[in-house]
C-alpha cells in the first residue's frame, strides 16, 4: 500500500499529553495556562482525530484499491449527537485521554460539557442514519454517508410562559473540530435554464443549458468503527458561491448584486427544515435535495471510482440507499449523467439505474408523502423533469401491458399526479426506480404492501421487503448507561457491544436476587444522575423513589402526547376531587421531551398545555410528592442519553397504523424500561420478543381502527360515556390550567371532541386501565426489576448491527471488507 507517511501518535498517557499540548499550542495558538475550556476541547478533539487519522487514510486507500461494493447512504439528515466520547470509545482512548487531561489539570467532564452536538436532523429518520453509519463502520462495510452540512441544525427550543420559542442552532460558532473541508473536491451543481437537442454524429442527444450554479464543497467527518481499527467517511456538502457566477455579475459592474448572489447560493445549505411531516413544497428545500444528491452521485462517479471504470459495471460497485424520498431526485440525476454526459443508451442506463438504487419508506401518513409540483420542478430542473416523464411513460406502458387499459389503475399508479395540481409523486418514482423498497418494521412493511403502495406490490412483489430498524448499542447502552454496561460486561463478558443477541444471557440472571438488586441500584443511580443533569440544566430535580414515566419524541398529533396529558390530568383530578388519597397512589414523575415544527400550530398548543399542566400540578401541595411533571426544553440526543437510562416506563402510544417503527421504543427497552404501548410500529416486535407479561399493551389494533373509521367515529360519544374522561376534559376546558382563561386550550378540547383524527378518546379508557396495571406491577419492585432485566435480555434483536446485516443480505448484497 502506497501510504502517505502518517504518524499514529503513541497510545500512552505521555504520548497523548505531548500531542494534546502540541495541538493546543500549534492549532489553537494558546499556552496551557492561557487556554480556556473551549481551546482545550478543540485541542483534545484534534488529538483524538490524530490517533484515528492513519486508520482513516488507510481505509480510504484500501477501499479504492480493492474496488469493493460501497454503500452510499443518501440522507438529508444525520442526527449525530456528540462526537468526543463516541470517538474516544471507538479508538479505545477513553482512559488514556482522561488521565492525560488530568495531568494537565483538566477534567474530562468539563470537556464533555463544552461540546455542542451537531443536530443535523429532526428526529427518528436522522438518528437512524447516524446509528446505521456507526454499525456499518463497526462491521467494516465500505460506506460513504452523504448529506448536507447545514450551517444551522434543528432549532434550539426554549419556553417562554410555557410556549415554544425557537432559537437558531449556531453549532459551528465555537469551532468544529471533527470535520475536514475539501475544497479541492468541490462539485459544481447547476440549476434552472432549459434543454435543447443537438446532433451528435447522426444521433440526436439532449443537453441541459442551466442558468445558474453553486459549488458543493465536501466536509468529511470520521466514522470510526468500534474497536476494529476502521474509519469510514461521512461526507456533508456545503453550498458556496462559484467564482464564475460571481464574476459574471461583478463584470457587469454590479458589486452589491454580486454579493447578494453569493448569499443566495450559500442559502442552500444554511438551515435544516424543521418539519418532519406535511412539508410544504418550498423551492429552497428542492434546491437542497438536488444540491446534495447531485454532488454525491458525481463525487462517487468522479472521485471514488478509478479512472476508466466501465460504468456498465456500476451496480457491482455501488448501492445508493435512499433515506426516504428526500434524495429521490438522484434517480433522474444518475440517468442524466449516464445518458446526456456519458453517452449511454437510455435502455442501458435505465437497467443500471434500477440496480443502483433502493428506497426506504419511513411513513404511513398520506400527507407526509412528498410531492413536487411539475411547475416548480420544471423550472428548477428542466432536464430532470423530462427524464421523469419518460420514466413514467415507459412505466405506464408496462402497467398497461401487465394489467390492460385500466384507466383507474393508470391514474393511481402514475408517477405524475393531477390533483390538486400536477405533481411528481416521489415515493412512486422511488418505488419504480429502486431494486428494493423497504419499510422499517414488520407491521409498517405489511401496511406498505397492503395499502400505501399495494398496486406496486402487486406489480413487483419481489421488490418489497422489511428491515426492522435498530439502534447502536455503543452510544445508547455503552456510553449512555456505563453502569449498566459494566454490569452486563461483568455478567456476560465484553462481546455484547458488537453481538447484542448475547444479552440473552441475562435471562437467567433475571432470576438471581443479587443481580436484580444490582440492576435496581443502577437504575436508581441513573435517576440521580438525571436529576443532577436537570438540576444543572433547568433547575429542576427528580426523586429516585418515583416511577419515572418517559415520553420523548417529536410532538405530533399521531403520537398522541395529548393521551398522556389526559392520563396525568385524570390522576390529578382523582386526587384533588378526593376520589383517591394521594398517599394511596404510586408516586410518579412524568418526563416529556418534544420539539414541535415551528409552523405546526396544534403541536405548539399541545406543548403549551403540557407546560401549563406541569406548572399547576407541580405547584399544588395536594399532590406534592405524588405527581410531578417535568418538561425540559430542547430535547436532543445529548439529553436523551441522560433520560433513557433512568426511565422505568416507556410511552409508545401512537394510534395503531401510524408510527412506522419508532426507535426510542428500542432504546428505552434496551435500558430496562417497560413499555406501555399500542400495537404499532416496532412495538409489535418488542412485545413479541419480551412477552406479554413484560409489556403493557392497550388500545385498538390497526384493523380495529379501520373498522371504527368505517363505521363512523364520534369522539363525543366516548366523552359522554366515560365520567373519568369527562372530568379530565372538563378540567382542561374549565381554564384550570390557563389561569381561568377558557379560550387557550379550547382548540385542543374541541379538536378531541369533534374531530380527533388520531382517536385519542377511543383509546383513553384502555390506556387508563393499562396505567392502573402499571401501578400494580410497580408496587412489586422486585418483579418489576425482573421484567426490566428480561426486556434487556430479549431486545438484542434491536441492534442496528442486525439491521445492517439485514440490509446487506436482502438489499445491498455487499460485504464487509475484512
Ligand atoms: C420532507 C420534505 C420537506 C421538509 C421536511 C421533510 C421531512 C423531514 C424529516 C419529512 C420527514 C422527516 C422525518 C421523518 C421521520 O423521522 N420518520 C420516522 O423515521 C423513523 C426511522 O425509521 C421511524 O422510527 C419513525 O416511526 C418515523 O416517524
């Protein structure tokens, strides 16, 4: 191997100290005595990077020389979380670095505090991408994660009088030590203009004459495998104005306009869109999508393949995995490059394209299926629109051939929709173009086949498959819950971190009273740790004698945070009305974490309601010591890492048939929380694995939901019929939680009474009954602990390592490069 001379600093405390001080002096330009915590953090990150660098460069060379099939994961979001601990762990540098810092008089905890997490995603989908690239690196699979280097990630949430106020997330402000810009590898990305045909030696060809462009500059991040010496690459693109673009306007003499043009170009990677469903068809969003996808595909073709590579063999070298429809514009882009730029025949290019893409769907909500108006798409990407039309024409010919001239079917399956305006249905394009289409949990994949995409499943039965989501045990057990990790390692050896099915070994220990006692001690310590974190962060505490009831996820009506609120209000009402004595109930602390999309008014109102209920309940001496509601602002990966290990009860209460999978449910179960949940998403599989005795099931099944809709759902009937529900709703409507003002939460109440799309009232009684079972179960602490241990023991399936094996076997047909 022709390697550049790279120096791996010696892995000793002395070596680390030397390298750290060198970085502090030469990279940060400060002496130790003059340095502040941020300087020290940047130098520390630099030192960790230095240790990983030789491996990274080696892997890049190996992957290039061996021409192994590469997984190109295309995702508009990566919700990475903090990097320092993760990279120290992967490189086995934790102890050395801690000791080295101590010798310099610096505490590692201070360094952890200084780091700002890159929040380059909204929620589940972005975090899934981060778990997947961790697992792929750990399994030595050649992978490039491609995405966008947003200058501002998901907004920072604050509460003002209980209402959400968004602040920009300036995550780059204090320096960004984990990324490497590569301006020399920039791609030029074009937009707008028109197309024309021309004669190329007797063959009519098409070319695109765009009218503006931007530079896509890659920023590489290391993705180290856990203890395997491998480092993959996450390549995020930043938009920068091109010189040519500047110059043209500049030469026209309009300096101010040229600066404005620069701002315009650089807007493309400025900010993450904070919507995660029902997105509006905003032009800038489409620019973002095409920008990162065109840069990624052309990067792979230009820079990753060896020169002279025969593109007919592309499917042997790459699979582009589409993380939802956000990168689907990659399909016509690859066609354009192959046909217009590389001179390939359409048929050959299409055969290749259909082998190079696979599509993962993450939703079941019809309003979340992405469409782009033909108008907008044609203006921004005229050549791509032509290509989409041709793909659709040929696809619809195939449909006719197969099913006859069935107008209804043609209209339903067309990639171009006509109502309410002419638009491109991105999920259909992805389904037609992809070699495989997968859902993210068994139930979800079934519903995709039977409902959302059933006509496509009929036409291409073999395309459809399932890969149930997973989460990385490195971040969400080993790092987030070090005490549990030690307990497991002591019991089972260290192998579980990369072979999570080994957790099965804990089943026997669940029967061991001493092990249960030690587990209970870990849980209590995690609650105290959470309390410390919340005290420092928000000035609130939690009591480790309380049952900790956790609902953390984006705020969405389908996820039904309002059902959780109704439960809390019911408990509160029962106490203050004297129906039950405070002393007779199981003390609970309810903890919420949730951001609402800034434009989602109902979601924001629900946040206001939760905060208002919290403030009344927490200040009422009648329930003091019995009920507490905590809603720390700005739930993110970092806070998740403190909340999840402390949880007793995991709230997974979406309406059946709405949550594609969920992944918080997996993280919580793997940290020994018991789930109260509906038969939805991956809850179904969690319950199958942990057993009915260790799971609190409630609510309608998906077919029951359908049946109730069909028969005509009247939420007010449920209100009328249930005195407990009436009492809770009436208390909210009375203004009890809004200083007597009945108007504040009226929209929530009337929505529940007269619309209730997500059938909160229909599932209320069943939920309250299940919560009573929770209280009973928690009263027997030892039995609860046994169930918690069994949850962990039986959830090894939910490692993202297993998800990656499934993708490799069923979709990618790629292999580890050992
Ligand atoms: C699309 C277009 C314009 C602007 C924004 C968006 C957009 C952004 C993010 C649409 C959707 C998302 C995110 C969706 C998401 O997180 N879905 C979740 O994915 C998880 C991983 O598969 C599942 O576990 C969850 O069930 C699913 O809700």
